[in-house]
C-alpha cells in the first residue's frame, strides 16, 4: 500500500511539472487506492470468569471447583438468560514443596484445580449487575467489548461505499493533474483489500484470592463499552483512453 502511494506521488509530481496533452497520456494506467472507515458503539461483551481451588487432596479440590462452577453458571444464566455460555480449560496442577528432600524430586504437597467460563452477551446495560452476581462465586478474569456479527454486517456497506467514494475522488484529482477529463477514463479492475476491525484493547482484571474463594457481597463494577472502527480499502486500475 505504501509502495503504491509513493509511486503515485512521484507520478503526480512528474505530471504536474511536465506539460501534458490528452495524446501524451492516452493509454496511461494508474493504480488508485481509496480507504474508508466507520465508527460504531460496541454492542456486545465477552466476559471470562474462572474458579480455582487448592487442596492437599486432588479430588476434594476438583469437587469444590465442579460445585462452584455449576452454581456460578446457574447464577449467570438467571441474571442474563439470553447470554451464550461456554466452559473451557479445565486444569489440574500439582503443588510442590519449596525444597527438595535428599536431592530427590520435590514432594507434591497439594493440587490446584480450576476452570474457565466464557459469557457472550448483548445485554450491556445489565452487565455490571450480572458480573457482580457471578463474582459471589467466580472470579472475573477479563472482559472485552466488541461489535456483534449483526452490527458488522449492517455497517459493511457503509465502509465499502466510503472507500469506493474516496478512490473516485482521488482518481478525479489525478485526472485533473494530468489535464484529462475523468470521463475519458475507464475502471479496468477493482480489488477490495482486507477490510478490518480495530477494537479497543481488552480490559483485564486480576482476580484476588477473596474473589476466587467467593465474597459475600461484591460491589458492581463500572463498565464503558466504547466503540470500534471498521475500515476498508479498495484499489482500482484506472486507464485513460
């Protein structure tokens, strides 16, 4: 993209400094790039909770994790019935003693067991209440605000239209610099290049041991969903006849 822009700049400088005529520029092919972007308020949140327990007995630790994850999931379902939930990354790790015995392998003194729960919701207005309810048993690991697939599809036409319009305007500028009428040019091909989404950085919250064990009352956390930017680029092959 930068290479195309640089070549375009050099070409324009030459054209502006050298008298031209329609005959001299006949058959000239110019690659013209256009870009466009739209901003929209995020309408979806992905929240990650987790539970971790530690005990000398592996089965005891696992039993507590299983019970709390089940209860925590039910709490989230009740707080936000329309949310999509998915559990993942169940883990079991040994806990070793700080020192080895007789230069042998360190002794296992306990077990760490845990599991993660992902929540995807469009109910951002009630998100603080939902998270506070879940934190009675589960720890908040991270949250990311984004655009839903429906919002992206709705805005797709707008960003492509803006990119195409920007390309047309640049083509007009080039035609003027060449002393040509843009109506004498034809669009031979058009490439739509990697439309993307720029999202804010995920907001991550470190879970404290009190949260992991379950606090009786957790004050509601304040959330601001922010916005995302959707961009598109088009590159047209323009030929002056």
